């Protein structure tokens, strides 16, 4: 009686388990039906999961039947049945392995282009990995297909992408130490909601590409990349071995400048200010760029010629070359704010050096918005950067010229004001490399300042920049006397836009310290020998941040000793224009919200300075003491 009761309880328990499993499987089938009806493109994954659950369910029914048969058998029969049931025991892992049959589901999409690409997607999680492991590869031709066990192949037309491909989002995830971010390729991509690792098959080359960034070839032909921007992804377009590696033409991610970098059959139609890249396999794409690093400044960029960069497969319709060059072209504008020495260097000459130094003079400069006086003033530097006479884009356009190049860069690689950041430079350049180039190009003799107590008996030289129109130093004579009393030999100079750059450079290089009120004249500090001192007098009005950004940080990057003297209200002529309780004195930084034009008009150009010599003397002493170290 007890045996019969035990069997009955076992049957009831198994019946409950069976009903529960039936409910679970039923819910899954309903969900699967809804998924297939709403998302046909999910077939790849849902089919595998359906096979898995179906296999699991059938094995469970088989095991349940064995258990029920064993309940009424004798001891010998029960032993045989238990052995048989053990062979059919339900194992989720085994059921999943059974689901991974060599059967392959192939989905076809029509393609107007007639090209087909294959995605090989392995959906089995790796041992110990909680994320799906995605493998992608592409056959070398549309006709040849490599059949791989446990792989789902999706054939998709090159001219028509799935919803996942268009909204591609791939994230590399792995249990190791490194995880590279994956990005959506403009032409080919696979989207998955799980974090996946992108891996290469032995027979597939791996293509490295930047996130939305152009990759510029090095002198040896290898592409240059920055570590934080480089990701690894597979080439997912079916292509022949002789196909060209096509990257985005332009990079619009930088806060200062948009830059285009491209190679191949490059044709510059000067009359339309246009660069055309002829590539039979390229999709038609077009970008417009203003090659000047003041992105976002509408006033400035309105003075810069717009350059069109486009790719075309129509070689016959592309401009015909009137002159072919065997060197790359670098195109930039000398419009914008040039004519001010600060902008001449920060916007053009420093970024130009950072962009073209890799070519060692073997580069063709193409200039927009040319001013002849600018070419004369900086001609010596331009000749050091390029062995070829620069092309005036406007003049070449008037003559109907079409210049052809193997490689071209449109716009310049600009970092911070007057600064080249080594970690961002494609060639590992930094600001001291530029100042060294400058001294060499202008034949400036000194690489170190005069040191106190060096036995020569010479007094260190202090150059004071005298401004002629705004931010005047009203008691200049008193400052000169104080500097001489401290121990300097003082030279006063008014920086002028018409001055020869060679003459200015030699004068500044002969000095050991430079002093001036915040303004473009302080740009001359780049001619100082490394180790010299630069003193910036900051006008009233909460301008400390802009003073440090424009000249303080660059001075340190150049290897100079930097001192920032911030004047008090009593030293500013603003005290004679506004009442004592005015916001310009109580909350000057609040006025910055009115915009830079207001700041320049009121706080920069609207005040002159009378230095408190007693308060300023320790600054002069510190500048002298710097030369003793």
C-alpha cells in the first residue's frame, strides 16, 4: 500500500512539473510567434532558441516516460530502465549542443547592385563568457561561400541594408584586460543588443579604422592612428584582393577644425574650389569644409573660402588634369583672423608645421584667401616647410587649372592656442619642436638665456612690449626704471604687423625675459631661448583664464618660465569711467555672459594700465631670479 502511495505521489509530482513546463514552453512559443511576426530579421537567433527549447522539451518527455515505466517494474527491470533513462537524461548544455546542428539557415535579399555579402554569425556563448560571441567574416567573392559548422550565414545585398546594419551598434566585450570600442561602419555593420567581441578568422585580413576619423599615411605608407581612436573591425564588404581600402574622407569631430585626408586619384578643380577623388568602387559622397581652425566662429569662418571634397566613380565626368604632381597637397586658408600675429601663428603657422613636417619639404601648399603681404612676411618659414612654390587657389581657378595629386589634406591639424600636443600629433611632435624649427628657419642663434653669475658680466636683457592703441602701459618709464634697478638691461619695442619676422625674431631671441600687457605682441615669446621668462600683465575684469589659455599655457609648453601679474582696480583706467559700486568691479566675470565682443570692447580695448611699481617690483625680481636657476 505504501509502495502504491509512493508511486502515486511521484506521478502527481511529475504531472505538476509537466504542467509547469508545458506553460513555460507555451509562453515561449507565443513570444516567438510575436517576435517573428514583428521582426522577421530576428529569424537567425529565434530559430536557434526554438530548436534548443524543442530539443529540451522532447528529452524531458522521454525522461518522464522512463520514470513512469520504472514505477511499476520489478527490481531487475527497474535497474535496466534506470540505465536507459540515464542515457536520455536532460542536460541543457547537451540540448543546446544538439540545437547547434550543421544545418544552415540562409536568408537572401535582393540587391539592385547585384553584389552579395555573407555574414557568418556564431551565436554560441563561449565557456565562462556571459556574453554572446560574434564572429563575422566575408567571402572573397560573391559566388564563393565557405560553409562553417555551427554558423548561420546571412546573405545581404550590398545595395540594400537591413535595419540592424543601418543602425549598427557593436561593442567589444571580453573577460581579458582590453576592450576596444567598436563603431558603426558607414557601409557595413551588424547590430546586436548584447555586448560582443569582434574576432578575426585566420583566412580573413583585419582592417583597422578610426571612429569617424581619417587615417593619414606615414612616410613609409603605413597609416597613423591615435590609441584612443583606433578600433578593430572586419571588412564586411565582399571585395577583390585588388580593391582599395576606403575610409571616410573627412573628420568633423574636432572642436577647432574640420579636416579631410584622402589618397588615390585626387583632382583639384581650382575654379570650383573642389577636390574630387576618383574611385570606381566608391559611393558618391560630398563634404564641404572651410580650411581654417576657428570652427564655430561665424564671423571668422565667413572670411574663409569653402572647399568641396567629393568622391565619384565616374572617371570620365571628373575634371581632367592640366598638371600632375608627385607630392601630396595640403590646403588651407590665410583668411579668417590672419594679419594679427597671434592668429598668424596659432591659426596657420603652428598647425601648418604640425600637418606638413612629416613630408620633409616634399609637399605642395595650396592656399585660399591669399594676401601677398602675408606671403612676403612669412615666406622664409613657408620655404622651409615646402620646396615647392605655393599655389594660389584663386589664381589657379582663374586660369582654369586642374591639379592632380596622389594624396591631399584639406585644412590643418590644430590643437590648442600656440600649442602642439605630442599625444595628438600624428608624428609625435610637440611645441618645443616647433620653436626649434622656428629658430633654425630664421637662423636665431640662442638656445639658452643669459645666466646670472656666468662670469661674462652681462646683465640679462628684458624686452618690454609697448602697445600703441589699446591697453597702454601709461607709466612705462617708471616700469623701465624699476626693471633697471632690479638688474635688467631693458629694451622697449612696439610690435608692428609690418615688421620683418626675421628682424623681430632676432631681437626677441637676444633677450632673456619678455614683459607685456595681454595682447598679440606676447606671441613673440616663441622667439625667446628656452629657459627664458615671460611676464604677462593681465587687465582688470576676470580675464585670468583667457590670459593663461592664450599665453600662459603656451609659454610653459615652449619651455619658458611664466609669471602672471593681475592688476588691481586702482591700476586700471576703468576706475575713472565707472562708479565704485558698478558690476564691472563687483562681479566682472558676470559680464562675460554678454559675449566676447562685449568683453573685448569693454574690458580689453576699453582700459589702460598704470602699474603700481611698488607692488610690481617683486615680479621683476622673480623674473631676474629665474635666470639664476
